[in-house]
């Protein structure tokens, strides 16, 4: 892995980052649904049509994983990421169907330096997926990122500097 390009200082409150697009692959969706969320409307066309969801649709957890992949590709793979202690919101306001084209984004709603570990910056972010103008996924959580040294590279978690 190469040196990080993105540090806490690059992620100020108010910044929005477009994370790319995910297209829902039917076979991939069904494999996930069968393994992790085998409810009838996630597995069978007829059961999906008969449900309030209107058709065979993705598990919300599959939808969340699509956003996560976009987040990794768009930010985390190039960042001094230190993980996440969790979040306080997840929502699936509309169903996701095979073939849907979903645009991923994140908005940083707050950013602060850790009081107990000043080498760590904490951001609160909202991640979203939209299909055209319809929101299909929203999550709010905290991300932890290494801070940049004033004189150059980032500060490792174990670095006392």
C-alpha cells in the first residue's frame, strides 16, 4: 500500500465528496440475499411483486455494502483511515432493484480532533446512495483518520510526536 494522500485535515465539515456509481448486479444481489437476508421478497420475483416493495429487491445490507465499496474506492483506499467506532443512523427510504444505477456520496457534517488521542481526527459523515432523484440509502457514522504532521507525513497512532 502506498503512502496515504488523504488525512483528517483534508476532510473538513461541510465538504461533500462524490464517490462514484454502483450498478446493482442481479446475480450478485441474489447471492448476497440468499446468504445473508433470505426473505421471500429478496429471493423470488413473484413474492417481490406481491410485497409492498413492488418487485424483487436488494437487502438493505447489500445496499449498504454497495455504498461501502464506493467509500473504500473513493476515499479509504487513499486515506490514513483508522476505522470507525460506529454510527447512529441507517435508513433505506426506498427499495433497490436489479439494474439500478446508484450514485454514492458522502457529506462531512462535523470534524474534530480526538481529546484522548490528538493524533486522531474524528469526522461525522452522512453517506448516501441515490437512484436518479430518489434516496435509497442513508447512514450517519464516525470515521477516524490519521492527522497530517505540520512538517510532512501523517502521525501514526503509536507515534508520540
